[in-house]
C-alpha cells in the first residue's frame, strides 16, 4: 500500500470520526478516499484490521457509551443520537463490543471514571471487538 493510499484512507477514516452520526455508507466513504467501494473496503481492512462499517460502528458505540454514562438520555435516544436507525441492531452491536446491554451499562455506576483525565478516559472506554472479546461476558 502506498503512502498516497494511506492518506486517502485516513481521509475516509477522519470522515467517519467526524460524521459518525450521519448516514454513511461504503460508497460515500469510498468517495472520500477517492476509491471504488470494493477497492476501498479491501484497502481499509488491510490498513486498519476491520471493515469500514465495523470501524464506524465502533465510533458510534464509543460515543454511545459516553452518552449513556451521562444518564440523561434513554437508550432509544442514544441510539438515534449516534446515527443508528435500528434499536435492535444498535443494542446487539453494543452488547457484542461492550459485553453488556446498553441499559445495563447505563445502570452501572461509572463514578470510578470521574477522576480519570479525558486523554486516558478515551482509551479506557473505547470499545474494541479484539480487547472486549477476551473479557468474560456477564451472565
């Protein structure tokens, strides 16, 4: 992969980071990377180890976790706020990445995170299908 290809992929990844709540699909992301959709999907996976959709959903779940910790919005409102259109798909993906349902996550106390600096909090709370897969699931 050339440095130019990586720069184009970063442009699409930056779009996903910025516009995670917007309706984004692979063709729109591919346009940002100046690639065809199928080439973009292959290159993105090769560069970042996950599909463009997987990356986008991780960003959405990351933001959802922050909103749920605040506790001011319902799970449905959080789902819509982060750009998901299906509560069922959102809940399933959240549970897959975090290891508990959005409702259970919101109900759990997050007071231990109050003293963590923001620069470290982002890394501690970032959902990852790789890191979370090793954590035991609640019964």
